[in-house]
C-alpha cells in the first residue's frame, strides 16, 4: 500500500493498493488524520463498497426510497439528470448528517459517470479552520452554540421538493421522517470522537442562528468562520474520474459540490455510515494541531484554485438545492 499527500496543508491522502483484508485500523487511522481519502483501484461493486463502508460503522438507510439503488437500501444514487436519483443537492458548504448531532458519519462516494469539465467536490478542514482563527475569535466561539432548527427546515424542504416534483413523498413518509428529526442547539466547537482534536461545527443550510446574538450578529460571525475555513489556498478540490472512490470524515471536514458544466452528466453513488463513538480516544489535542509522528509515502500536491466563484449565499442554499435536501437524511 502506498500513500501520497494530496495537499501541503495536511488535508487529503491518496491511498494506492488498499484492500479490506489489511484490516480497518489502518484506514481508520489515516482517515481520522487526513480527513479525506482517495482510494485508487478499489473495487466498486456493491458488495465491496458496502464492506468498505462497514469498516467505519453501520450504513444508514437512504431516504426517500426512490433514491436508493435497486436492492441496496443504504446506497444513494446521485446525479444531475432529472429523475435519476437525488438531483442538485450539496452545492453549498456542509457536512453530511449535521441534522443528527450525536451520530458522526463517514461518507463513501464513488463516481460512475464524470463530466469532462467542472463537477468537482471541494473539501475544507474544520480542524485547521479552528486553529487558524485569530485568538480572540477562537476564544469567542469556544463559548458559543449554534442553533439547528432541523424540523422546520426539513418540513420546508420536503414541501418545496414535492411542489417542484423533485421527489414524491406520501404524508406517512413525510411524517415518519420528521419524527426522526429534532431542533437542537450544539456548541460551535466540538472534540473529535476518536482523536480528541477540536474542530468547528458549520453547515450553510442547517445552522441558522447563534443563540444570544441578533440575526445580523450571528450572520456576521458565521461569515467570518466560513471565510476562514474555506479560504481557497486551504481547499482540496477533487476532479472526478470514473472509478474514483472517496472516503471522508464529516466530523473533520466540510464539502461542497461544484455543478458540472452545462450539458454534461455526473452520476455518483453514496453510502453514509454511522460511526460508533465508543472507540478508545487518542490523546486530546485542544489546540487542534495534527497528531505527532505523521508519515507519508509521497510528495504533497498543493491545491490553490480560487473557489470563491462557487460560493453560494451564506444563510441558505438556493431553492432547487434546498428542495433536494428533503432527500439528504
């Protein structure tokens, strides 16, 4: 197995030659450290991808059912082709599963059809973003919470998605999904369930307010946090090829999909896995600095493309993207 850092700022690692027979510990250790893994040459049949996802925990069932791969209730089909799986979601900075604060998720994504232009996925490190905050701002956010009105947002999303016919939901399905969600408040800074590293908690759709701050104060503060975390020089930008397999840790990174160039298709399959939080933790590192002793098998490749042109509004995703969010739990 060979490893190569994908950036010179510690985010992302290419892994050549990994097989599940090597055991989960190696891959878990690398993922918790680098946040994003690109597995090359990995088999992409349903059984292999499911086995890969199970190295981290229990795959979650896809909602709604119409976005599942046939016979694979935990595999979500995603595309920019209307009527083919989930459409248009994720074109804003987010972590999968932000509406479930007590369940850290790992995402496995593979590409079946890649556009020749654009259509990338961008990643930003929530741990490095926390460390990069000015001292006074870091002290401020350490004592603040974020408000996630998930039931209200999900209800609006599902109603909009139904009206736009991006998804069909029965009243029973809608009620069942809403019953699984709750509004909650959680700290804007969290400690990783395994490494103990501190990281920001952000999401441009589900995070809507800062309790104790006016709406304008909250938007201004969140804007500063997003600006720090998603600074172009610290963003990993993955250009998709057919056969790519990416794995990322939603407790450590944000991601954002760039739309494919007009007229080009993009089709992917996704599994999200709920990670057990009872693993023995590594020594806590309150400063957010990387664990000592990191080794790599290759040369770092810096990603410096300017991503500002792809940033959406900080307060909410566009209507069509929000409509698609009814399909993301």
